[in-house]
C-alpha cells in the first residue's frame, strides 16, 4: 500500500456582473459573481478534485452532480468537508496543498492569508501546509477578458 499519494484538480467557471465571489472559502467583494450551480468556489472545487484523485475517489461532478437540487447554491466548504471525510476514511491525511488561481479579477493578494487559514481548517492542517497563489492570463482569452475564472490544485497525502 502506498504511503504517499498525489492528486491534481482543475476547475473553471464563467463570471458575470454581480456583487462578489467566494474563493478559498473567503467572500471577496467585487463587481462580479461566479456562475455555478453551487457557490462556484473554483479553488475549493479544484482542491476537492485533487483530493479525490489522490485517493482514487472519482471527481466532484460525480459526487455532487449539478443536476441534484440539494447542491444548488451550496457553500463549497460543505463539499470539501465531505471529501475530507472520504480522505480520512481511506486512511490518509494532507501533507500539503498547493493551489493556483487564474483570474484577471478579483485581486486576491489581500485575501491569501485568510484563504490559507480557511482551507487549512477544512483540511485539518496548519496554514503553512496550504499555499494559495494567483496569476492572470495577461488579458488573453475569456479569463483575460474577465468572463471566466479557473484554478489548479495539487495535494500530497500520507497514509496515517
């Protein structure tokens, strides 16, 4: 049995005019909103897929389908809590998580520490085990035109 497992996740959503977004479990005021069945937290969605991938547990679309009204508008931290329950049941704990947001808007630098703390609390780790960074698409494609937002996540799990 493998002592270490790695997983990668990716998520993307459209943006439209609104009053703010939730990223990494943190609400950020801005003139946009994420178009999604849930709250659209792309950082948490990518993280969930990375965690599920590391344990061979499928993906969040299969676990929490957007055709199920129970997940309409749901706080993505609730999805992450269920994914972490599965990670723990499989006998693993998070060693570290590295997340990258790809977005022209909003500016997230002022919120990174709060995101790291919020995600660490959900993962059962400390903030120094969670990294959140952001980049833009330099004005290219739908993300660069402020019509979309995306995230990648990589996690390392260790058997406990």
